[in-house]
């Protein structure tokens, strides 16, 4: 009977399960692709592209390589040539995309492989073996080059493609050239960059990759370029000003295939290959659960990793705090993916430190928040044509699914446990080094606590991380960022980590570019600092807090001296809002990518008489951030004076405000009622269980006394108990040994020399 039913095309079902006798069983099959887990038996999920995009069929792959010598910044001579922009009127177009969405359109659908039909050959046809015209190509994953114009025998003007469905954001470039000549000096000039300031103006070099060097000598990406100049475009089209980047280079081989990129590429396929290796590892898969958080607009999977050691009891699992990490919300900031890659390498290793972290924390990791933008080669936006890191307050789940589901996951996580730390990894195009943006609190119980983790990180990575570049001001234009939204949800230690596209100006790495290994090592330092931060021995935490108070008092005195004020702040100096002391962050102008999705703007345009929540009242836009800040500062001064007229406890501070210039007031701190716990550190009680006097059996233990062979920091004089070993098979050792005491977790703990087989994971978290 079953066979008759199944043979009918009308009643055929793929949900029924067959037994060994080929008979149907009245059981439903588990829904397919409910969770997009990898399997070694099947291929990777192919990237989905907008249907307007042509995609070549070649697979682009690059080897990882660490230069044997430091790659120093370019030292400008002042004699660099400034080429005059010729354009296609006097030059020859040798490459131009004609299958990109036009301005004013919006994303409608996607498919694997992008546009249907035959892929056109966009590069020029060579006229013979003596034709030395370069052959350009960018229609591959993460590629970006709109047009190439030949303006000399070995000179080319390049135009970058804006983010899809926008007319903005030209920064990321990644393209291929073929038919090279070894002894010739080529000049490339990108003519439509939008940022007036760039690290290219202070010595940063582009990246070049030679396919023959990779094959013959195992040499990968390297910094390359001479006569580097960043300058304003002399073409005035009546719109926003454009800027140019020009450089010269020589190719290492004849007839080579080479690539140029703004930074080391890290594609969606690279991520899937990495996650596939984790899913197929029998040991790592015990404590790393891979799930699909959601699907992007184009239907690409946004992956969520839950990393923690299996707990012996539900009570032990419930006592764990959470750490949330994410990366690549801005697709052109590939440095964030390399830091995330280093973090995952270490936290999934068999290092005693990694095992300890997995014992006491649940890590929720979203390694690529904007896979659509990464795939198509955008710099900042998703296929909605908007900057996702300005829409964490959104209610438009269908337009911004990656952000909506991320926030919802964290919201549910906060309902069941404390989130100790949230950090979103980014890249920065105008400042060197690595630094954090945080959110300061006016709650005196947690005063300066949000600065402890960055200060510790600067001590653990002194040649890469700059605490002086950190900023904790919450600007009004950044209210929609992940950092601020998670802070307002109750996560005190909520950060944006900014990693430069250039390199370091600190310590032993001064004036050198960052390599892939440098970025990966910072992922290790995040883990190392997390252990310092939650050490039950509060010595280092307390000393960092005291150091922060001294630094802040020095900064206040410096500010007052600059304004000619000589004031005794004893007793009331800590009442000065910290936002008054700090300047604005030097991030991108959020107004460029704010607002509703592009498709909804078209709806508004089609129905002008219909009221809609997306219409903003027309205001005269201020021209610069400085003008906006000045206006906001004036408004704050009036509010502050009104609010403090009847507050005798702040009378002294009000008089101070009336005597000297006033800076921006800090926003309100998160409501304490939202927080699961107000103490940002782990103590011994929390390590052993925090649920209403829960007694754990067996108790949560710490590792055996172990020591690190590292020098002590001069700022930490108190002696601490011996710490864990840093012997790691996968975690990169830090290049510069921290010079502070490395002691934590002195309680005894069973040896982790061999990986034990645990029962099923008792964690009741989302998803």
C-alpha cells in the first residue's frame, strides 16, 4: 500500500523515512537545513550572488605566508609624482563592468553563480605576443574593480565600484592582472576614493600577490609599492570631492598572474572551509557547536558558534557567564576576520588556558555578520544598501536579518545568564595600531571599570595595542551601533575593536605593517586578557583601576591647563563627566549609510501622499562633525545647568561649568535592572556557582598551579599566586612578553593533558 502511495506524483513526500525493507515508516524526517551543519560527505554551500552580478567560474585561492623580514612603511620623499587624471576620453578602456546594479535600484533576488547566461569576456583581446596590455578581472568573490583605463604604455587609471545599490563607499579594492612584464615599471592610480584622509598618506603600502611566486617559492601576499601618493582629484564634477591613490610597482615575472588588494582578503568561502575543518574534527566538535543564526538577504548562512566545555550538570552550565564576539559587519574590513581566526585557533586548541576559558565561559561567536557584502566586494554596506552597524535598534527583521537575529540572540542570552563581555571586530582606515571603543558609565559603582579590559590588553600586547587611542565616548550618531546598543541592554564591557589596515607605531614593531600572524596573535591576546580580567585574585584588576584614576586625573589637569584654569579638584574631580574629557571617535560618518533600506525608500517615493514612519523632518544638514558637536555641547550646557540648579551636591561642579568651556555630556548609563550582575569580574564564588546558593557537585575547579616564563610588569608590584601554563599547540605566542605578573587561578584542578570524553552538552541557550 505504501509503495502505491509513494508512486503517486500527487502524494509523493520526501518527509517519510524508509526502513531496511524499503517500506515507509510513519515517522517524519528531520527538517532539512534547519541548522546548516557541515558534513564531510557534501560540498560547501556555494555563495549566492545578486542576479545582476556576473561571476567567473574560476576558484581564487591564496596561500598564507609570513614575510621573513618586517615590512616597513613607505617613507614619503616629497618628490612623488601627482599624475593628472586623463580619463577615458583620452585613454583606452581595457576593462569595465557592465553588469552591476544601477544607482536607484534595490536588491530583489539572488542565485548561486549570479547572473544567468554566458559570462562575457571584459578584458581586451591581445593583438599578439608583443601586446603588453594588462588583462584585468574582478568578478570573483570579494573582488572590486569597476573600470581600468590605459593612459600610457605602463600607466592605468582605476575606478572602484561603489557598494551595491549605493553611490558611496569606495575604499576596498581587490583585482587580478595578467600578461605582466618583468622589467617594466607600472603605475596604477585609483581615481574615485571618497575619504579625505588615509593611511596611504602616512606610509601604508598596497598588497600584491604573485601566482608564480606562490607556486615556485611559497611566497604569498606582500606589501609592494613605490612613489605612493594620496591626493585630491583635480576633476570637479559638482558632486562630493574625490581622492586619488597612485603607486608604482614592478612585477617579479613575465606572463604572471598577480593580484592587488587593500588588505589581506578573507572570503566567505575561506570561512566555510575553516568551519568545515572544525565540524569534522572529532575533538573540537565536542565543545564547538555550529549552527545557522539566520539567512542573509541573499540567502547565505550567517553562522553562530557556541564554544564551551560540556558541563557535568545543568547547574554547572547555568553558572557560566557568556562572552559574545562578532566580526565582519563591514565587509571591506577583512582584518577583523583574521583577528577572529586567531581567536578561534586558540580557543579551540588543547592549551590549558583555552580549556580553562571553555570551563568558565560560554562563547557565542558570529564570525561573519555580513556575508552578502563580503561576497560581492562591498566596503561597508549590506545588500540593503545600508551600514548594518547603524541598525542594531532596527525592528525590520526582513531588511536587516543578520542584525535583528544577533540582537535577539543576545537578548535571550541575557535573560538566562550574565554576558561579561561583548566585542565587535572592525578595521580602521585612518589610524595605526589596534584599539577599542567602549562606553563609559556615570554610575560610580562601575566608574572606570569599562576601561580595565583595554588597559590590560595594552599591557599584554604593548607593540600592537594602543590604550591612548581608545575612546569611551558615546556619540549621538553612534546610538545604533552594536557597541552602544549592547551597552544599553546591560553589558558593561561592550566594545568595538578597531584594527588598522596599516601597522604599528609601538615598541618593537614600530613603523612596520601588520601581517596575518600579527592579527591572529591579537586573537590570542584577547583570550589571555580575558583570563587576567576575571582572575579571582583581584590584584591586577585593582592596580589597573588605580592606574586609570591617576591617568584620568592627569588628563583633567591637562585639559584645565590648556584653558588657563588652575583648580583644586580634590573631592569633586571625579564628578566631571568623562565625555567632557574625550574627543569624538574618528570613525566614519554614519549619516552616509543611515536610514531605511533602499527598497523602502522607493516605496516612499511611489506613494508620496501616504504617511510613513521612514520620513524624517527636513533639517538643514550641518557640514562637519565639529559643527554638530558644538551644537550638541551648547544644548548640553543648558540642560546641565537646569538639572543641577537644585542639586546642592553638584554645586561646585556647576560653578566649574560656568567658568570654563564645557564638553559633551555622557549619556545615561544602562539601567541596573537590566543587568544580571553588576560585578564585571569573576570571583571565586561566581566560579563555583551563582544561582541562589546552588551547591555544585562536583564543584567547578580551576587548573593546577602553573607558571609562565614571562617577565613581570613594573606597574604591578604585588605578588600573586602561580598561574597556568601557556603551552599551546595552536595559539600563537605573543611577540612581546608582557612585563606584568602572570599569576591566576591558584586553586587545584584536574590535569587536561588528554581530552576527556564528555556526556552530551547541558546548555540551555539560544539557538
